[in-house]
């Protein structure tokens, strides 16, 4: 008797499961059918060639191109082949370049190549012949540290006479300055002058 009841219970559970599965399948199939009907006409319409739609898609894709923001900065790296130095400068974008794309901005450049381009930062690069203008020599001029800029022919051009007295510097530094202390880079020059003060 118990076996018969158990077999009947199992058969009822199987039938109930089958009916529930069928009900769920039909419910889901009904929900999908409107999407299928809407989708088919669009698919057929898109399969026919339509140049106007293609152009609209291209314009839409282009509308997401990167454009220069008003807060952007431009970093320039200029490599000088004779001395092997790269001079890096950074400045805010000029108003005339705001909202330009990379291609539009490239047309405005003179001999620079765009290395990186984003809305907020543009990195430019070019190579120049000769030496950069960041070669300096510090010398003693009437007891004060004088800054000379060196050109490609090692000609010294006086840039500035500081208020730093050579006699107040440590002996090794004052001897180097009396013999001519060479320095490359504006940052290195400024750091050394701060140490002297």
C-alpha cells in the first residue's frame, strides 16, 4: 500500500512539473513574440542599401571624437640633435585651438608631431638641429655669481648677474665657479642657485 502511494505521488509530481514547465515556456514565448515581430521589419529595412543611413552613422560616430577642452595644456618636447637634450615645456591651450579635433589641430601645427592627444592634454614632439638654449656656465664676475648662456659655438652670452657673493659659498663651489661651472637645464640651474642662497 505504501509503495502504491509513493508511486502515485511521484507520478503526480512528474505531471505537475511537466505542466509547470509547459506553462512557463508558453509564457516566455508570448513575451518574446512582439520583439521578434518588431525586429524583423527593421532587419529587412537595414539589409537594403541606404547611403543616407550610412552617412548618419558615420556622423554619429564622429560626434564622439575627442576635442580640445578650454582647460587643456600643451606639452612640447623638442629634441636637439647636437647636444642630445630634450627640452620640455608646458603651457595652457590658446583660445583659437579650443574644440578642435586631433586632425584639425594637426593641420595648424608647424613641424610638430602629435605624440598623445586627449581632451585635457596634448603632447607634441619635434627634432631640431644644433644645441638647446639650456646650456649655462656660472662664473665669478666682480665677486658675484654670473650666469652665462652658451650657444652652439660655446660663445658665452651674459644672461644675469646674481646677488650671490662668491666669497660666501663653500670653498669647493667658489673654486668651481671661478673656473666656470657648467650646468644643463633651467631647473638644475634654479636648484643650484637656491642651494647657493
